[in-house]
C-alpha cells in the first residue's frame, strides 16, 4: 500500500506511487467564468461583477473572478 502525504492541511493527498494531485483554482479569467456559467457573451459576467453578484479583482489589466463566488451564484 503506497504511503499518503497530507499537503499543507488543505485536505489534499498525494500518493507516493503516482505523485499526482488535483487543485481547484481560486480565481479564473472572465472568459473562463463565462464558460463555467454557460453564457456566450462575456458582457453578462461583466454585469454580474459590476452589480456585485459575483466577486472579482483586477490583477494588472485582467479581471480574475473568484471561483467560490461563481459556485455560490450557481447555487452549487
């Protein structure tokens, strides 16, 4: 049985045999958020950000949308 190593207390585990693990992103770009929500027009996501329905921050010239906020908006 391969040994398991806990990673930084985040509930992630990595097996020594495969050394693969998955991480969910903290933030995504507006085009990716548009795709996740099932919209075709990015202006819808821009409007949701302006109205405060989803949380986003500007990093340099690019807006990053909080993934947890997207899941809450979707009701998941």
